[in-house]
């Protein structure tokens, strides 16, 4: 045990003191925050704007077709498909004469193709205009329709998770974001740190350092110490990222104007009401958005999520890194050998990530259940389900079963890889495949 601890210390300290580790650790939070604000900026400034000429023989579309931030509808005279572009329009919308209630087609002609979301938006607006016209024909006035449309936009869905006699508010959007982010982080780290373990073993083998080390320590102890040491580096990096992101977010909140900070504080104290309906108008849109974000984030069970993330990160890392170490021990100097041997390891990781993307939207399907139990995929998929709540989305017995099977899984892969490692680390000049590796794993040791 003392020798394993020395190997863990060596692997940990050499990597933590590395300049690349320090750069990635301290620059990554800045990059994440920059991406968030950059994406928000691009979403507001990078949208496409279209100026559409409308040909409307019916006459009622003009008053009902509303402009948006991306689309300007105009109804010019003497416009057709041959001259709309020369008159400064990006598109021309030709609406047929509606004589009956039979299905008909309206035509959109463009010089440049239009995205699907914009096409759907135009279609929805035309259908809404037709619906309003039919309601007017039934005797409902336009001003009444407008007031009804405006008055009907007051409802907001609030979802609650029942826990016995008590209930707690939750957010599907937040759960989806947490599940996706957790799965993505585990997906990336499995590749990064698993490959790091494999590269470290390959380097020691090709430099013949392993022969010197093995003279004083068992191969299995060397492999285990290397895996745990590099895993501790990953946990350290995650902890520093959380601290830095939290600090930067707090500093950013402190730089907000004093009136917005006061409004946010008031909203927090009054549970978002600010003294009733009249008070709601006093809060700026920015303050309301900040309060909504903070309130939504507070609905998550963060102790459970963080604790499960640490467990599934370490469990998934130990499960796969032992296999990466086994591959590194049998590879000589040809990187193509490593790539071919890595394929059976990397494919389950990629498939697990694809499944995770589906589970973030549907956490209670049979696919979600079984992939959160099987250790090849459970580190990513179970985090996507846990974000929706325990025991509402994941029962306690499911969570316990998943953890027990994952522990058994990484104990098995560590034992299996240890037997391969013991033979492969001292094997030179021979190309090895998985069939040979399995023979080494299950042969009796003298």
C-alpha cells in the first residue's frame, strides 16, 4: 500500500505542477463564461433579417400578418416574381385566393434559401391570420380578438416534485441543462484522462523505465497507482473550476448597477412579487431575468447532484482507464496499434454520449433505465436522469443498483487489465490484438 501511495503522489504532483495543467485549469472558466456570453450576444446580433413582399388577393392578411424582429412584411403594389428582388425585397410571398376551406398552398419565392424555423414562423402567422378571419366571419370583432390574445398570455407553467406530503418546485429546462453538461464533462474527461493513462504507460514502456520501476513494485500496484493519481488530478481540476466559476459569477453580480442589485434583492425577499402586480412593473427586465435564473438554479438538489457527479466521474474513470492502461501496456512504438486497440473502448463511450443526449429529453424510457444500469454507459446516462430528481425520475433502488454494478464493473476491469498489464508491460517487439490480450487475462499465473 505504501508503494501505491508513492506512485499516486508522483503521478499527481508531476501533472499538477505542469504548466499545461495550470493554463487549462485557470483559462477554462474564462473560456466557459466567454462562450456563454458570446453565445448570448450572437443569438441577438447574428439572426437573419428578411424583407418579404406579400401578394394578397384576399385583402384580410394585411391587417393580421404581424412583423417580427426577423421578418418585415410589406404589401407593395405592382410586385411579382420577376421584380421583387430589384425592388429591395429578399422574398416574395404569394397567397392564393381562399374561396373554400379546402387545403391550399401559398408560395414563398426567394433568391437565397430560408431556414426551417423562419419558414415555420411564416406558416404559423398565416394560419393565425386565417383563423382570426374565420372568427371575425363568425361575429367576433378584431379588437376583441386582440384583447383576448393579449389577455391569454398570463399563464406560466410551474412544475413540482411531490415528496410525500411536501412538494418542491423543479425545472425541466434546468434538469436538461445539468444532465447534458454532466454527461458532456464525463464524456470529455474519460477521453482526456483515459488517454493520459495510456500515454503514460506507453511512454514508460518505450523508455524502458517500467523495467526499473517493476523491479521494486508489482505491475498491478504500478497500474493502480497511476490510475488513481491521474484521477485525483481530474478531481482537483473540477474543484478549481467550480471555485473559479463561482467567484467570477459573484464578481460579475457585484459589478451590476446598484438599482438592479436592489431590485434583485427585493425580488428574492418577496419571492418575485415586489409588492404585488403594481410592484412587478417596477422591476426592470434585467432584474427579473437575473432573479428568474437564480430562482431556477436554486430548485436543483445540488448536494445530491455534485455527490453523484463525483461518484460517477470516478467510477466511469476507473472503469475505462484500467482498459486504457491495458492497451498502453501492450503497445510498442507504433501509434496505429494503439488506435486499433482503442476502438473497442472508445465506441461504448461515444454511444453512451449519444444515448445521454436522448435521455436528457426523455429520462424515464426503458432505454434510459437500462443504459443507466449498465456500467459501460451509466456514468453519463445516470447523471442525465438524476438531474430530473430523486426519487421522482430515478428511484433509490435504481440509483443503488447502478452504483453497485458500476463498482463491480470497475473492480472487474481493474482485475482484468491488471493481468494484461502484468504480461504486456514487459513484452517488446510483438504486435498484440484483443484475442491475445484475453488469453493473457485468463491464463493461470505461475
